C-alpha cells in the first residue's frame, strides 16, 4: 500500500515481511535497487553501513504494527508505478523483498 507523504510516497511493509528480511529494531537500514520494473529491498547489517554509504539506503520507519519506507516519486516513475492508480505486489526470496507493479511478471 502506498500513501502520500509530502513530496514522496510511503510504502507500508507488514511486520511479517520485515521479519522474513531479518530486520530487527537494532538493524533497520535497507539498501534499495531498482531495475527492470522491480524494486529490491535488502537489510544492511550495522557492521556494513560504511560499505553502502554511497548507495541508495533508507531507514524503515515504525508505523503502528508495521513499518514504512519513504520512496521518492522519481523512483516510482522509474518503475512505471502510478501510486494513485496502480496496485503493487510483494515477494520475498531469501532475505530480499521484491516490489513491483501488479501484473508485471518477476
């Protein structure tokens, strides 16, 4: 679910997905990659934060019983996702969360 958040959109991630990714209260920074219409989200262990300093990294934001991830509109445009009309699909493989526009094959 995407919800407007100022100049960006906030993606709500269910607590179950967060657990599958191995994300804890102490380690909640994620690395984001986008390509071929898919957004990949992976946990960054605190011990490796320096290694990822020049890459696209975000912190998950605690939202009630789930978590939020702020995504810039330009990133959604790259993925050809219109947050006002499109639905999105989630898939977890290993400790990577794949996010894509619904009906866009992985």
